[in-house]
C-alpha cells in the first residue's frame, strides 16, 4: 500500500532503540522500584509476548490470508517482533507511565 512504510518502520525502530539505549538502566531501575523484581520481569515478558503474538498473527493473517501457509509466516514474524516488543516494553513503557502520571496530576 505505502511503498516506504517498511523503511519508515525500520527507521523508527533504529531511532527509538538508539534513543533509549543510553537511558535503559535508569528507566529499568525506576520501574523496578515500584514493583517487585519477579513481578516486573514476569509482567514485561507476558505483556510483550501477548502483544507480539497477537499483532504479528493478525497482521500476517490479514496480509496473506489465514491459510495453511500462514502459520510458519506467523511464527517467523513473532520471532522477529517479540524481542523488539520486550525491549520497547522495558524502555518506553516506564516513560509512558511517568507521562500518564504527569497528565493525571494536572
């Protein structure tokens, strides 16, 4: 549909990753302070697992149809999407929580 959409997504990921790689330890510490360590990791893993599996499955199924060839494509898409979802969950989500708390205070 959009010829440069894939390039735009890759550029967004590169910018996001490079922006948050320096602040990752600080964000991780601030998030862990509010939650027990085991709960923090379990929540991060399960939420990213759920979102990556649902979104990769729906998008790949929508693009190619839910046929017999779809399942291997979904698995491959999931294996690519889940590490990114986990990383973004660990880095972006704490900032979104801080921003949301700030919005609610105003």
